[in-house]
């Protein structure tokens, strides 16, 4: 009969499965994997085929149809729905589950419906039916499974029947059994609160599942139920349910111990490992410990038994009290996952383990104890490492940022302060790629040229550049694609700068400094003493500067400002020009350039910072004079050296009758070189002499704010006050020139515009563009209102020296010169055109230009307009040039101007004015100097 029953059951199972397949869609290939491992169904779904979709599982009940799987049903019926470490959905089911078809406790089948939809509401879902089969016949007397969400114990029921003769005695020994209903299973729980007896139907309401099969009784319970108890066994916390299953017939009382105990912790971590500890002997499960004997201890990952754990660097060890599994963090079989916590990058490691321990004891013969545990380490911060692989010889940054897991991707970078997407970065010229490492991690490589505009450059040390790459990485981390930011600063210092070397030279009148322009003003500047040698200082001191694509050439005239005169003697000057090369940022001096040359000069004046004046005077007279008899105002001050044509004087501003006066912000010291005539005495006056009357006025200008110091030949221009500027002009043997400084007091000014209201200061550089007017005003400082000032002879020169050459006349004998073509000794193609405008309509119009004097109206400053002359000079130049305007002026009475003259007086020649009667100062003359004026191209102002 028993064999016939088995056959009928198999036929029913065949027809059930056939019916189940009708109208059902089979799962696509690769979507589902399943296995049967140690009385547990294992099913895994491929997450790649579920991307962007939602799914549900239904358990097919042969009697009531599909049942939706939820948490309550799962823990009560022996099901688990979770994910493996790779994110694939995993479903596990006990072969003793509620809806499993059981054939003689040997063949088991379970059908699952997998519903997949593109909508969270699961509408329009596609259902895939997937049947699973498991064969398991090697049951132990007691088997315990500790799953993630339930505990299960199953026990054999084929125990020998108890004789009726012993029924009364047995029941009297167990008073609780007297209340057990006939032919009905009941459960009795023992907890610290006492004993509790309930029916199976009531136990289901509490979340338990109790049933029996052909040869077994099993109880399934959730963790931490009201009937459970917590105890600590060998340092591991255990959740325990002590229960007895009871069944009574008139002639039989069946009592089965269904106690179960499972670990709920026992996990510990270090920086490099995780350890799972399970008690080897559990007292509630082994009553007679003296009879305990372990038969086998195996471990597994997922659903696979690990036969040789040491090959995967796992450690399985046990002693009398514990079983311990140690897994290195990142070991094979588990998975490292990237994560962000509090803005910090780190990783977690997860692995799905199971432990199967089989033992024997006197009470139970054989017990198989299986624990399934999914373990995830706490968040482990891992600061990314910036690796500088830059090769300076390639002039390219090579920066690696790592180590990252495969679930991290680079999405953007910011270089300097400029954000780039990866596509924009590649288009700009950055090179970005990944490089893998043997441990499964990777790094992101960024290559940036030193010459990229977003790389910072700093000049350091003497000849080195520090290149700095500031980069901020934006990374997407983990499956959640959380953004993580990491900044890096990489520096590289290389010797790629050549400190310039200057070359000096001299000609008859100038010193020249030539040096490369590379790095000038970017890395270093030139300093004259403590002053930056810029365009303004160069113009103020009278230097000429010219540049090309590679070099700067600085021309320093012999008597320009900033020179140091190391040796001054008769007809010889040794001058030195020092300039320092300093770092732009730190002002550190890198190099001193010094040019020293000796000059043979027939006439010069040098005004030393300590007040010493040195003059080499050249006397051009007819007939010649004896230079040994020249003197200063104090006749005791004789020349230090002399020859036939020159005399050399050296004196201090406080000696030799030197006078002093103040003009603006300048102190002017003045003396005069004169000649002691030899006369032939006669009995009556006048005396007879063959010697010419000759006087040479000597002027030294010092800034009023500078202090004269001792020591004429300072070696350090940075600490010594500047030299003064000097000039000399002769007085001829005519009566007019003989009284020039004594008779006329005239001054000149350059106005900033045609209003003549605001003027340039003595130390201010005057810059003009070609065709831009220079407005010159000359004032006769005389109280007599009947005197009128005339511009006698005016000329333009490139030097402030009265006798300098070449010179180009503007007015000659009172007449305007319209156009002058100049042939400059250094600029053969240089042309200078001067246009003058006459205020009294004395206009001469040329083809391209006209000239006139500017009007002088009465104003609070101008009380007597005849004492002023104003001249507008418009220039056209092809290159940078400095010019000075010299004028010899005359003061005359304008009352007898020739009738019919269009321009009273000013357009009349000096020859015509000689016959004018009137004021005693008819023929008195004076001299004025204006400049320097720099004619610059429009792009160089």
C-alpha cells in the first residue's frame, strides 16, 4: 500500500507541473540561475536584465494559486529575498517551506512567478514562471538552519511507540500532557516568564510555522519573538527558543524537543580583516556535553562550499569552544564597494558566508547545524592618493589620483578656477585616462603641459620656475552615483630660465647697456639704486631706450642722471653706470651690471652730490688767451690744471664766491669763469689791451629735497644722493652778451595745453605724440611795462648743452623757419617738422603746415602781456626722440615799430630793430632752455 501511495503522488506531481506550464512564459536565457544546496533552494536573478525595471516574486501554492512574497510571509514560510554582493537579487527557500511540494521527504519542488514591469505600480507586468527542484535524502536526526530572517529546526518522528502499560505512569510524570487534546499537535514554550502552551493555529498567528511531513516535524520561528530568550555562549549572543511539540492519541503520547538556538552577532573587524565567531558547543542543544563529538565543519561562500579555504586566503579554525572564520578585507568571493560618508571617500566590504557544523551526541545522534550570514564591514575611510609622476624633461605634469574601485568614475575636473567636462578637457588639450592595478583598483591619470595657460608659474631661486597645477576632481561614487570632490596641488621646479647677461660698450659721448628682454618685467626688473628703471625714470634722466624682439639697448649720455663719476681730471672723465637686476616679487638682487668707461671731454661740468663742482672750460677766443690766468669770482680760485685751450676748476659750492638761489624745487649754484686781462698802462684812461673780454657762467642744479653729502665718489648709487645737473654758457665780447645775465631775468615753462594755465614741473617727463603741439611760454620778469620781450634766435637740439650740435633753427634773426629737414647722426631717415603759430596774424602758410605765435591775453597771472611770448610747436617724428628748445631772447621798446608791418615787432628782423630808440634795454639779451620733450609713438606713451 505504501508503494502505491508513492506512485499516485508522483503522478499527481507530474500533472500539476504540466498544468502549471500551460499559458506561462518561460524566463529568458541568462535571467535566472538556481541550485539546491543542503536542503535550501537558491535562485539568482541577473540584475543587468532588470535595469530600469521593477519586479515582484509570487510563490505558487498548488491549492490556492500565486501568493505575493512579503516580509511576514518570508520569515514564517522559510523564504529569504535579498541581494548578493554584486547586486543581483537572490531568493532562498527551505525545502520545508510552506508551498514546497514534498515527495517522501526526498524530492522537493517549488514554483516561483517572477513579475517584471517598467512601472512601480507593476502594471503591464510580464510574468515568468520558474520551477525549481531539489533532491535531499541524507537527513540528520535533527537539522537546524539559522537564516537571515528565521530559525528552523526539524526532527525525525520515527521514534518507537510507547506501550499502553506505561501510559498512566508516563502521564502522571508529565502533568502538562494530561491537557493535550487528542489527535492534535500542540506547542509548549519555556521562557524566563514561564511556560506557555498553545495550539498550532495560534502559533501561526504569532509568526511561527509548525508542520510535519512523512517522517519529520519542524518548527520555524522569527528572531526575537516574545517566546524567545537571549543568552551569551562563549562570548557570542544567541537567540533561543525552548519548545516541546506534543501529540496525543488514546494509546500514544508523542513529545518532541524542538528547541532552536542561533547566533545573532559574533562579528568583529580590524582594518584588514573581518572575523565571524560561532560557539562550537551550544548547551541548549547539547545536554550531555561529555558525549559531544564534532564530525565536520565546513564553510562556504554564496551557495558554494569552500573545500580549501587557505587557497583563497580564508582562515577556518576552531578549538574546544569556538569556530572562527577570518576573511581578509577585499578577498575573493566578496565585494568592495565605494561609499561617501560625511564628504569622505571610503569603502565597505561585504561577503555572503555560511557555516555547516555536524556533530553527534548521546541524545540526538546526529545534528546538522547550518548558519547563513551576510556580513558587511563598517565604512572604512580611504583617502585618495595623489601620485606625481611628472617628468620635468618632458615639461608636462603627469598626475595619478587613486586608488579607486571600479564603481568610481571621473565626471569633471577643474584646473585653476576653470571647470571642464571630460569632453571639454580633452578638447582643450588635457589628456585624461584610467590605469588599472593588479589588486583590481584603478587610478585616473591627468596630463597637463607646463605651458598651459591654466598652470601657475612662479619665478623662484635664481634661474628656476615653479610650475603649480591646481586641480579639483569631481567623481561619481558607487551605485548611488554620489558626487565626491578631491583637490590636488602638484608642483614642479625646473631650471628653465637663463639669467640675462648684459653687454656694455661706449662711444665718444655715451655708455650703452645691452641685455636680453626675455623675462624682463615678468621675472625681474632693472633698478637704478632703489628706483625702478622704468620709462619715466629713463626719460627724466635723459636715457634713450630701444628694443627689438630679443634685446633692450639703453643709451646713457655721459652727463645724464644716475652716472657715477669715478675719476674726474683735466680733459678726462671716468664714468660708471650701475644697474641691478632684481626679482619682481622679492626685490632680491640677482645681478649687478656695471659699465665703466673713460671719456676725453674738452668741456664739461659735473655737480657732485657733496657739493663739489668740477668744470673743464674750453675758451674759444680770438686772439687766444692765457688759460693759466682764468679764475672764478674769487680771484684766488685758479684752475687746477690747464693747457693752451682748456682750464680745469674744482671747487665747492660754499667757496670761490659761488652764489645760491631757489627756483621752484631746485637749488641753483652759480659761479663765473673769467679772464684777467693784461693792459698796457698809459698816462690817461682808457687803458689799452689786446685780450678779449670773456666770461663763462657755470650753473649747478640740485633737487631741493636732496641733501649734499661728503664724499664725491660714492660707489653705491643706491645709497648716495644723485648728482646735480650742470650747464655752462659763454658771454661774448659784444656788449649785448656781456650783460645777458645781469640785465635780463627770463624764465621758460612748458604748458600742458593751449590754455597756458597748468605747466609741467621741472622733474616731470614731457611726452608728446607726433603732430601734438608743445606749448612754450617765455616770461620776462621785469617791472617796466614799456618793455617787450622778443624771441631772437630759437633752435632745437638733442642736448641741453648751449653749444651742442647738431642744432636745427626755428627762428633766425626773429624770422620763423617753416620746414627743416634734419639728418640725424644716428637716424638717417629722421625728419622733424616744426610748426609755429603767430598770435598777431603773422601767418605763413605752406603746402602742409603753418606757423604762428599764440596770443597772450591779460589774466591774473599775466599783468603785462608784452612780457610774455607763447609758442606752439607741432612735431612729426618717425621714432622716439628727446629734444630741447633753446632761445636767445631780447628786450626792446616796441613803440617805434615800422609802419605798415602786419606784425608789430615780432616779425621784424633784429637788423631793423637796431635803430629803435627808447628804453635803455633796447639791445639787452637773455637765454632760456626748455625740455627735454620726448616725441613718442602713440603706442609707447
